[in-house]
């Protein structure tokens, strides 16, 4: 998998992060490259550690989203890390925490302001070793709002009343979405968590996951989230929407996202991305299937369409295909994960996407770059 981001407000300076994976939810190696010419050429790759055995278990570090703040011009890289006692990816649901670096300075753990919060209790309701806070995937991109705050869409694994992980439908995982507000205090960020966005486990068996956000022209903020019908194929596989009218602090109860006509569509349990183009249009990149998915699959086809800003819904007539499973592709193909940006020179939408086959003996696939003329 590979993604790229502009690192300065003007010009062609870019960062590319390539991730090599051989199993689900594990980054084996990460390679960093830099460009000065809008991504036409890149520096030699530099490896960064993503795993190390320790006395407490396997330390893992997974790169996630980057954000070029349009107000300060600072470049912020985010990642998750934690120590997994037996290196089981599911142990991350009790161990992951969010870290970041501003302009490649020393790493900082994301911890809420206040004397009661520390590395083991970084946010309200999060206690490392019991549950976690994490960034679901690279498409969960931060958003700078007019007051200068950076809104980071994240997820947390909630706790049940007995202190165990809350997972009422017995899914692979269960999460709530949460927006973390970062406010600049000089050259550092001070963080505060907003109200969590909770799904109905009777409608989405794995809760709300991997949010993506956009601010509409009327000032409201919309958040799209990944749901799931894993374990209960009688449920329709949907994407979910929640709204905030107070700058991202409180959120509406999630409801299924639809076309502007009100017609529903099927979407598997995958991340997606909202992207604001310089022409003012809000675009969405994600998966829509012709029939009801089963949990995560199929992760094809992947499409792009525009969002009607009067209601935050998807304009069906604008939806175009980006890629699909071909005749020579295995049924287990995944077109994943989308991560898009606007090319500063051509104004094309550039979509990073991998064509992955998750075979039992190991994952195989290549990172692709798709260009969509606007």
C-alpha cells in the first residue's frame, strides 16, 4: 500500500509512505520517500521501523494519515502504536494509542489536556491495556475548521459495564467513532475529545468505524462511517452518516447514508474518503455493491461521486467507476484502501489504491495510482 501528501502550502514538495503487509492489520515495513517536483521523481526509500520484539511483547507502529494545516503551514504525521503481548492483531484493541509528529519533530502521544490524563489513560473512557483509541485507516483524514482547530476522526473500543470490551454481537471488533479536537498552543497541539458517535449494534454489528469528515458550505460538518453486517447477513450493508452543527463537538445519531432521492445503496464494511476539490465540489470515493455485502466483502467495485451540500447525500447521477474486479482477478480481490488528493498542477483527483488478494499463505498485490480528470 502507498499514499502521498503535499508537505508545504505551495510548490511540489511531497511525502510518500509505502507500507508492506503480509497479513491483516499488520505493517511489516514502511518506506519513506520525498519529492520536490509534484511526485514526478522520488528520493531513494528510507525504511522506518514498524515492529520490534520487547520483553512485554511485539511493539508495532502503523503509519496513518498526514495533514498539512492550511492555517499554520505545519505538516503533521499521525500513526498508531502499541505493544501486542503475543503479536495477535486483535490485541491492538486493548493496546493502540495515537501518536503524531509536527514538522518531523519529536513524537508526541495524543493525550487530552487535564491532570487526570496520561499515557495509560489518554482520553475519557480509554485505558491502555483494557481498550484503545486508534486511527482506522489512511482515509480518516484530519480537517482544519475556521477557528483553527484540527479535527481528527478516530475510533475507540468501548468498555462494557463489567470492564470487558463491549462487543454485543460478537464481531471481529466493535468501535465507536470519536472526533479529537487539536488546538494550537504555540507550536504544540492541545487535545480534547468530543462526544463519541455510537452505532446501534442491532443495525451495525461492529459499531461505527473509520470515519471521514467534511465541512459543508452552511458550516455543518458531516461524518461518514463504516458499518458492518458481519455475522448477520440479513442486515443490509450500509454506510452511515452523522451531523454536527457546533463545530464537531456533538453529533447526531447515525443513520444510513443514501442517494439524494432517498434510495438506499449497499456498501461493504470498508473505509471511504470525502475530498474537497479547489473547484468547490465535495467528492466521495468508496465502495458500492450491486447486492448486499457480507461484512467486509466484496471490496469491489470502487467508485467516485459528488455530494449534494444541501443535504449531504450522494448524487447518484454523478457516480462513476474507478476500478472493478476483472475476469482474471480472484474473487477475494480487495481494491483498498482509497486515499485521494488533488494534483496541484493538473487539478486531477489522484487516488492511491491497492489491488490486493488476501490468500491464506500471504497477501499479494501492488499499489496503484489512479488519475481522474475533473
